[in-house]
C-alpha cells in the first residue's frame, strides 16, 4: 500500500463522528487496522471504502472528487512506527487541520504554515523545544497541472523539517482514481446503533447530565467505559482519569446496570457534599427514571436498593441518638469544614497573641519563618489538615503520640518538639471553642462513627444494614479519617467491593497520601486491586487539554508524587464542536479593575456571539479578596449573578442558566462543573501562587498547580486567563507561554 486518499467529504465525516476520534472506540480500532494494512474490509454506513491497485480511498455518497488529502506512505511512516493510540491521534490531528484549511478557518497553535507550500502539525503535547515530533503537509499540489483540484499531501513524520516532498504517490493515486468506479449510492437507512450519523452526533449533548438514557448511552461509550460499566463488582476497583474523562458518569451507569441486574442487592453511592449528592441523584433520574422506586429518600426507606449520601450524613444517621442535630457544625461536610476553618482561625489568633512571643525564641528557625511569612489563608488550610488528619486522626489527640509521629512530605515544617507543642496548643484552643458551643466538627463525627463501626454490634448488624457494593465519587476530596470509614460500609461477604473514582492530580499525594497509604486505609490487598485508566477527554478542546497537560508537566518536574493523568489523553470533540473552539489566551491588564471589567465583557461577548445564556460561561477568581471585588462590581453594575460557594453545585448552575445570570466561583469551589467558556481572573505573580518563603513553598506550589489544572479543565471550548500587568506573569504559565501553548497579550 503506497497511499491513503481521503476525499473532503470523508474528511468531514471522520472529523465529525466521535467514534473515530479514539482507539478506545470499536470504529477507531477498525480504522487503525485499515491504516496499517491489517484489515482489508471497512464497513460503515456513512464512510465508504475502496481498495485500488496501489492504495485505498475513503469517500462518502457525496464524494468531492476535486478536494482531498493524501498520505504518501512511501515517505510518511507514522502508521507503521507509532502505536495504535498515537496513529489515531495523528490521523485526526491531520484531518482537523484539513477541515480548517479547506474552510479558511483559524489554525490551532499546533498548526503552523512555515512557508508558501508547507505546514507543520505537532500532533502531541510537548514541554520541550528540541526534537519535537511533527508532521509535514504540502499545500502546493493544486498548482501542479491538476485543473480545479486542491489536494493536501502528508509526506513526513518525525523530528526533521528538511525533507522534500515527492508527488509520485499523488500522481499514481490520481491516475488510479480516474479509471476507477466509485459506488455513490445513498447510504442505507440504519439505526444509530448500526450507523453513527454525523447529524445525530453533532447535535447530541454528551455532558454528564444529558438525557440520553441508560440503554442509549452504550453506543457513545468507549471500550474502556463499557468494560468498566457492564459487569458485577467483585473486589476493589479504582477508576482513574483526568478531568472530563467521564468517571462520575461511568460510576452512575455502573450502578444503574447493577440495580437492573441484581434486584435483591443494596448499593451506596457516596459523594463529598450535599450539592454534589443532589446533582448525582438528578443524573440518576435523568438516565434511569425507575430509580425513584429504588432510591432511599428518607429514614423510612433505608432498606431500598440504592442510597446516595454524603459520608457525614451516613455517619450522623449511623450514630443515631448519640448525636443531636444541634451538636454538629453543619450537616453538609463542606459547610462543616468551612466553619471548622473559622474556629481554627480564632484559635490561631488567640494562641498567637498569648504564646508566640515565647515560642518564637525556642522553635526551629524554619518553623518560625513559616509561621511568620506564610499567607494566612494557606496557613489556616495547613492547620486544618494538621488538626484533622494528624493530631485527631493519626494521634487520637494524644500529645505524646503527636510528639513522635512521622510527618508527611508536604506539611508544616516541624523540626523540634517545641514546634509541635505550639501547634498542639492551637488544637487545644480549637477544641475548647467546640466544647464551649457544645458542637462537634466533621472529623469528630467521622472518628466517632469509626469507633462504633469497629465493634461486635456493627459486625453483626452489617449483614442486614450493610451494602453489597460501595461507590465513592471524587475520592481525592476525602481525608485519611474519612477514607478509613469506607471498608466498614459493606456486608461482611462484600467488604472489599469498593469502587472509587479519583483524579490523583487534584489532591492525592500532596500531603503524603500515596497509593500504598490509600489502599491500606481502604483495606484493599494487592490481589484485590483492579484498576481502570480513562484516557479519552470528553469535555475540553485539544488546545485546552494541551495547556492543562503543560501546567501539570511543569508540576511533575518540581514535585515528587505529582502525576499527570493527561500524559496519554486524547480529546474527542467532533468537527462541529471543534469549530466552536478558541485557542487559550492570557491577557495582562493595567489593574484589577480592568481585569474584572474584561471578564464580564468576555461573558457578554461569548453569549451574544453564540446566542446562549451567560451561564454557559464561568468567571473563576483566584483569591478571596479579589472575589469580594468581583462581587462588588457585579452588584454596583447591576449584573444579576450567582456565586458558587459549594464544590460541584450544578443545581445552582442550572438555575443560573435558566435565568441568564452570570456565574462567579472561587477557584476552590468549581471542581466537578463544566462550562463552554471559562475566564480565570487574577492569574499573576504573587497570586498564582501567593508569595511566601521557606518550606511552605513546596505545598503551596503543589496546591496551585492542582488548582490551575482544575480551573483550566472546567472549560470546553474557550479559555481566557487575566492577570495584573503590575504584578507580572504567573510563573506557573512560564513554560506554556514559551512554547506558545497559550497566547500572551499585554495592554
């Protein structure tokens, strides 16, 4: 086989049909086998296939005989040298470029015309400037005595740019196609299961809460998703993948499958907050209406097959009469943690005034430097972790255990006993505040429930009240105390049936929670582990995925245990979706006021251009002080808006969509959501990450790579970052700017 020729109509079809975007789909796998010569027949109701003497031709019933794309296999060897995943990525990147070329659309950052005849395409994300893998495409064939024809020739793949194109294969293809007959009959009518019609896929919303229905989702799932969803639970399973790969949806569909198959079994689906719980229930109902009869909605229905709950709600219910409603900070775990931070701040301030003058003379120099120079918001976050997980969770509140406890990698730098004693004084003051108001925080509840679970009474009761499988969404949001509860929830014969989804780059690891720690706490043995990694990103455009990849790659080079789940990922947006995409932009403006005004202008501009609700855009703010300024501006300018102050609050987003309101969110609360357009305000030096010195550098930088990754991957089609020119560029974006993964503009 010397060439592969694709007519323009087939180019559009391949670029539009989602199932050709990744090797994880059966159609994508069949396409790969044809391209490498391992499959002689290609069956599709939309795209037709013909084998000629020297090559193969893809076309449709609307064949354009004058415009197309030719892969010259005499000099282009990517199909033979690359793995299957990379072959489909390369194939689609070239076809997406061809679509833009023939329609005079703006190129993506990875596509560059280097001279009058040659285009370079970079098919893979990269973080280095040397020896980058590239594709060379010739645009000159239309001028070579081929009247009325315009054909692109793909003639090289590798790290060399000094390669000369030959038109031998193109001439041969034109000669053979001229004498060949092509069957241009209209494609047979078929169901979506048999034929993935371009119009159906272009119009279908495949967001997580789409009303597709359980039975209809199957045709849109990747092979990996199908392998995860359509089976029983027999042991612990970890579902891992980047943001936007469909982890939550897969968990829900798996649960629906089990509910349909096993009428006599019970399942629990655990989320982190009440906002995400209500959203999960909504998705269940949209895709499986019968769930109303199976779902526990109050205490009288606790024996129904499905319980969707937060962990704190379950623990409070489990403790029953031991805990009155007025005795806990808040029923919602996230709200409880916000109140917890308020009381910790109060305790910190009181201990600082009374004790710091003495302790700063006897504590270690690194500890003193940390306490004096770390941003207070970060310090409170670290104190919250210190008190909840280390003092309470790992040391039972015992000062003697705490003195000798091995500290995790990224934590407050304690180098002598006095450092720990000072932190313990803050803990004692915090506990005294809780006792004064006669309330318990979320960790008190979790640890108390944990003590009650590990008793003969619960061991007997779990045979009746326990579950046959436990599903945990966004496992990375739970701390060590909370993770310790999960393996007690199931019945004794199903105790290892724990299915959990996580994106390790969002949280796991930054405070010493490594794989082995997590598996140990969940009581999962080596033989029980089943892991499934998702590579296909459904949410974000290739350019946005590339930027997120670059940010995480920079983090990998700085921190131990920092993982990049996007390293093998591919975006599977269709042609119609790609046409909506805008390359990521970074603008530095003269003041914070200019930034805020620009953010609202961008939302208005996007909504007007696409004739959609303002709530399809999200304004993300990187600091609490700046968030206050954004809210003040919105109020003064009479801009109706909502503020996301609970992670994953999709119900509030949907309400804002119906009322055409602006959506504003602090950077810590936007996880689990997705928007067509995202504007991140306050991306500059000193805010991303905040300025500080000493050991706190490690954790703060780690946390901000997490936050920027989460914020970037909320965007589907468009992303704008805004910074203050006076402060300068954020160091987190240094590599992305240098490699032109994001365009920089200063005004």
